[in-house]
C-alpha cells in the first residue's frame, strides 16, 4: 500500500528518499516517486524498487504527500524566479538554492 508520495526526485528529493528507505522509515513498496525526467524515474525504479510516475498529482494522492522537493517556481516565471548568483530580494522566500 502506498504511504509516501515524493514530488521531485532530483538531487535533494532522491537523497531524502534514499535515506528514508535506508533508515527503514518506509519500504520501497510504500513509496511513489514523481519526476518529470523519464531517465531519473527509470533509475529510481531500478535502484530503489519504488513506484514512479511523471504525474505529480498521482504522488500527491498518497497519505503522506511529502517533500515537494522540486524547487518552487513562481507563476509567470522569468525575473520572478531567483537564479544562482542573483542577489536576494528582501522578503523573498527561496528553497533549494534556486
């Protein structure tokens, strides 16, 4: 039975997932990992034995739709999103070094 949904499984999300599995917090058959990158999904399925999907909504249906490990992007994109090397804007909230 799926208990945990991970959305975005790149460097950060993948590391969190691997550690949770290693620590025994979850079993592979209890996890669904969502990522837009097909190669990454295949790698996670083969390496960790977790279910994978390209649909974030499917992972969000899990009882614990955790992590949200994709870097947030503001609606409209462009200059509203901080890029590496750009200065901080007062009052802005940024995650994952984006």
